[in-house]
C-alpha cells in the first residue's frame, strides 16, 4: 500500500511539472528567469522519471504477491495474459503425464487447448520426463500452460523419511527445469497426501489439491467424466480446480466436449498460478490447498 501511495505521489508531481512546462512553452519568447525555471523543471522531471521507474521495480513483487518467481517472470506473467473480469474462471489440471503414447494423447490435449485459447496445469511425474517427452513440456510452456511436480514415481510421500521426500520432489523439479526451461512453482502430492510433519517441512512449494475429482482414472469412461464436469458447471463453480489425467485416452475424448462447452458457457480456463493471482490468494510453501476460491469440497482418491 505504501508503494502505491508513493507511486501516486510521483505520478502527480510529474503531471504537475509537465503542466508547468506546457504553460511556459506557449510563449514565443522567454525571459532569462523563465529559461532557468524551464531548465529546472526538465531536470526535476528527469529525476522524478527515474524515481517512478524505481517505484515500479520495487513495488511489483509486493503488489502481485510472492509467487516464487523473479521480477522478470512476474512481468512476463502479467504482460502476456488478458483476462475478462466478467467471466468465470476454472483451472483444469492433469496428473501422471506427460504421455508420449499416441493412444493417450497429451499432444492432442495441447492441440485442443491451443484451439480454444485455453490454459491448463500439468502435474508431471519425474520418471516420464526425458528426451522423448521434452517437446511436450516445451510446447506446454509455449502455450502458456503451467508444469507442476507430481513426485518422481508416484510414491506416497507420507510413507517416506525426510530424505526420501526431498529426493522425490527435488529430482523432479530438476527434470522439469531441464526439459521445459522453467522452474517449477507447484507440487501435487500423489493421492493428495501431504498431511504429516515430514512432507511440508521438506518441500519448498505449495501443495495443490482439487475441488472436483472426475474419477477418470477409476472409471475410464468418457461420458462419466463429461457428466461430472457438467454437473459442477451448472452450479456456477467459479474458481474450481478440476482433476483429470492426461494418460487416459477416454479423458482426452471427454476434453473434446468439456473444453469447448466451458469456453462457450463463458468460462476462462487458466493455470493454477493464474487462478490464485486472480482470486487474490497467496500460495504458501508447504501449505495444502483444497481449492483456491474457498469453494472446496474435499475429496480423496
């Protein structure tokens, strides 16, 4: 808030000085005293412009909240995205991938997201990140999607000691960075299980759970997934985090209906970090989020 007040003050002074300068410039001739005043005004404007730039640089991380990113990443984050404040937002999330199998279709899902100018968050397993899947990760980044950590091999983290937890998360973070070029901000623990003393103490990222479990992993039925999402859509589920898996071909088929329906019904499909930003929620390391917009219906596998 202090940064905003300071910024407003600087802007006000710049406007005032520019007005003075404009007033003087309306004359054809200037006295020696007026020329001195103009020179002083120009010097002051230059100084205040530098001050304005400093305020922007210093205030931006505070105004946007700490998202475990550098200032450059935050600038890129807000400058390349457009949001309609009158539209509802939903975060589609996909676990256990990426899938390089054509019959599963992570690539097809990315095609679909691109077609409808939509974003999603992919919680990837470290043991699926390699030279073969690298193009999928890079394309996720190019499309504005977000890549999260889903452990290395889907081990239940609460059954591990501190070193075991760090190995699962840190190795996957490194692989995400290596193959996508982007640092990982988020973790989704396998089975949504991070509820002990050891796991939060050894992970430096927030735990992202979900509002809606489509059970696509269990039923593997396209119509069932569509029906469940439509049920929540009818309840005006603004801000929902929906859990699916991009390793199932039935889920990809369901998304061919779900994504255009959500978009046509006025929903914006955003990433988890975007959802948190737009809802004014600061994601804290080691904390579990069963929903971002406080509309959570806690569910388990």
